[in-house]
């Protein structure tokens, strides 16, 4: 009973720090995913433009 209360107090004490660390990690993860997606979209757009210019120059 007393051990449970102490554990609860420790969890409550550290919860804001855990939340901050989790939020920072999630933000980094989202930023990395966004950067990868933007890079992939940019590459696809460049490839599409290159194909179009090859098609128009071949005609």
C-alpha cells in the first residue's frame, strides 16, 4: 500500500519531464518523416519534368 503510494508520487513527479521528452522525440520523428516525404516528392517532380522535357525534345 505504502509502496504503491510512493510509486504514484514518483510517477506524478516525473510525468511532466516524461511528457516533454516524449513530445520532443515525437516532434523529431514527425519532422524527419516530413523531410523524407518532401525530398521524395521533389525527386518525383524532377523526374517527371525530365521525362516531359525528353518527350518534347524527341518530337
